[in-house]
């Protein structure tokens, strides 16, 4: 079975009922992770969550099959959550499927793999796509409209009704990251004492009172200063990075989302398109937020072709470095962002 964000909600109940191994991938890592969490909620009895890293399974490919057949520490059901990069889990998943095909998989628990830097063309995805007990879901970078719709859907499930402008404000504030948006909606539902049995209509005052994230006090000023190569703003933003102690991984995810957005826009624009006219048409169609249009015009002009490809790869490499060096994450990220900013400043001078 295969799905994308367009039909995931329709296919997920059947997949949760019939599937055994689930592979979530695509350039929108936050969307893939949020969908994986939604699928776990649909499992008949998810039970205990057992987390494994793709690097562990690459080093020990038989471990996944062993874990899938093991009993829960507390005697109940369990599911395995694997966070991998690319095809790290390929050999482990193949061993697991071989176990199923040999008839030895009776009682094995569900396995969910969330793979960054992977697509539905990955080797692991090809193992699963045509199987009745396999499920592959591919997620592309979202636009403001789709994330705002998802915010309203999540809020409705928690008993919160909200107008379009408020759902868009939450989506923008979360940097189009569905995981951050869900966290904000959960806080709002708790503050408003909302539930499906006792719904509440959200107001702007509710949003202000909870202090939900906004792009002004979040990551985007630094993201825009670095990727736009705006010299005057860079010094102040790097100072803010040190003084406020912005979360390094969260900040890097904001850079990765903007890079993915630029890659998506560049693909639609083509090599010879007019950047300014294109962004204006995207803004008019509400595929980009009007407040982001000016920054996107600058960044799309600077980061295209091979330079954009290198940026995407460099951010992915930095993400892996931060996860393996968490104590020095803030320093490592600051150094990497300084290098990217220098490249942007140089490109702007030559543009």
C-alpha cells in the first residue's frame, strides 16, 4: 500500500488494520512523523512504544525481527518505532519480512519506520509498497493552507473551533511544522478546558493568553537573516541565538523546512522563471504567506540549482552531527549557520 499526504487520512484506517510494517518518508519530516503518530493511534492496541535507531539496526540487522517477536516488559502489547536516515533500516526490514514470509511472524508487533532523507523510491520502500502487510507514506513540504487545515482538524478533535485566521496564525507560528502545531493546539485546548463533549470557540485573546509561538519571537528572523545574507541583521540575530539559547534542533528544523520549501518552489519555477512574478502568483494563490513573500524572493534568487542542493545536503549532515553531539549542539550549529550566512552574503554580492 502507498499513500501521500493527500490520501493518507483515507488509507490510514485500513493500513492500521491490515499492516505490519509502515514506512514514512519524504522531504517533510515533521509531516511524516505526525502521520506516523496518527497511525499509531489507529492501531487496535498500540501498547508499549519501543524506540530503535536506524544506526543500531544497520549494525545489527537481525535485531528488529527479534524485537518484534519479543514480549513486552509489562506483558501487554507493544509497537516498535524506528527513526532512521535513508535506507539504514533496509536489511533489518528485509529480515523481518523474510520472517513473516516463512510463517514465523505469528504475534509480531507492528513496526513503524520514520526515515529522513528517504523517498518512496528508497530500497526499503520498494520492499513494502506492493505487500498487503506493508505501507509506504510519502510526505512533501506543506503549504500554509494545508497546515492550517490540519490545525483545524486537530483542534476539532480536541473540542476547539477556530476561524481561518487563527488556524493560519498557529500554522505560521509553528513554521508549518505539524508537530509544533499539535503542541500549540493541545496547550490551547487545556487552557480553554475544551473537549469534544464541551467544545469551545477559540478567540485571538485565548491565543495571546497562552503565548502560542509566533514567527516574530521564534526562529524565522534568524532563518531569514542567514539565508538572505542580510549583513545588518546577522550580527543581531547571532547575538540573540546566544542570549536567548534558542533550541538548536528546533532552529535547524526551521532551516530545513525553509530549504525544503525553496526546493519545492524552485522545481515549480524552473531554471529561467521570473522569481518575483512567480512568488507573487504563489502568494495570490495562498500557497505562501504574504509576510514571507519578500524573504522568499531574495532567498529563491540566491539558492537555486546546485547551490540549493548543497544547502539541503549540508543541513541534513548538520542534523546528524547535532544528534550525535548534543552537548555541543549550540556551538556546532552557530558555526554552521555562520558558514551558510557567508555563502549567502557572497552570492548576494555577485547576484
